[in-house]
């Protein structure tokens, strides 16, 4: 089903503490080729025509506001309170969209995935408009083994597996309804929440450059991708 009047929204979840990264500054605030990671992420969705909600822990919000002022970062966005879990954070992000209507489109994205192209974002929105959802995935490049409880392992067929990325994008009524439940340990991402509500999700081709900044090595890779024009 298609609706040309659908509005595009983005919920950007930015709840990292920086501890795993080994930094006192949360990784979403670290400079990436001269600009904070989170600012780069927000700019991409602004270019894709989305109304943006950034979900941040309460203790990081003033720091972010100050950073935006110091950097003259003027892209309009709403700040929502982060929850104790990603599920809670996304739920808070949904609640922060006051005029969300059935048929509107909502992309949920990691704040530390700053290199997703505008083309990918637009493709996710258009696919979700037609099918209800769009989940970007890429083929794993390494062989994969499953380790069993007894310590033994066996190989999994790599060609049948996909690595899941964000933005995971949905028609608003599917996402709102799916998140109107109690959190479950089985919810590993938004696709799993929507699937648990009985909806099948649509996979779309992601981008190998759409990396998640998790370790210092990721920052080095992302910087090089920007400098050589592979990502911008």
C-alpha cells in the first residue's frame, strides 16, 4: 500500500556510554573527520527529508545541547529520554512523535552508524511505504560457526545468513502496535519486535560501508571511508 502523503520520521538511538570504546566521551559525541559522529548521522536523515528524534540518556542531553551550540549545528531535531534498554529508548522515541499517523514512515537507526547513504535511507523509506517494513542486510564475509552448550560447534551455511543493519524502517501503525507490549529477551532489534507481533519483515540490500562505530578501529575505518570519498 502506498501513500504519497506519508511523512518520514527518524528515531536515532544514541545511548552509548563510551566504556566499551575505551573513551570517557560517549562514542556518538566523538569527532569523526572534524564532526561529531551523531551530527553526521542526523545530517543524513535531514538530507533524506525526515523529521528527527534523537534519543539520549538524561545525563548526556546537556552535553549534546552545548556541543550543538559550540559547533553551530542547526539541524532541527527533538530530544527524547533514553530508557534502560534499547527497547525502552525506541518506545520513548515513538512517544515523542506527537503527530505520528497511520501510514507515516518511521526509521529507527543507531546513532553511531553515520555512514549510511541518503540513497539507502530513501530506499528503506520507499520500501517500507510499499511493504510495511524495510530491514537493510548484507552478506557475511566470514565463515560462521554455531557453538553449542556442550562446547561443540558446527558450520552454518553462510549463503543463507545475513548481517542486519539499521535503519530499520516501518509504517507507523506496525511499529506503534508492535511496541505496545511488555519487553522480551527475544527482542534483539526492531525487526524482532515487529515479527513478534505477527508481521513479516522485508529485507533490502544494505551497504558494507554502513558500519557501526563500536571500537577505535571502526573510527579509523570510518575516517578513511570519508576521506577517500567512499562514504561522506
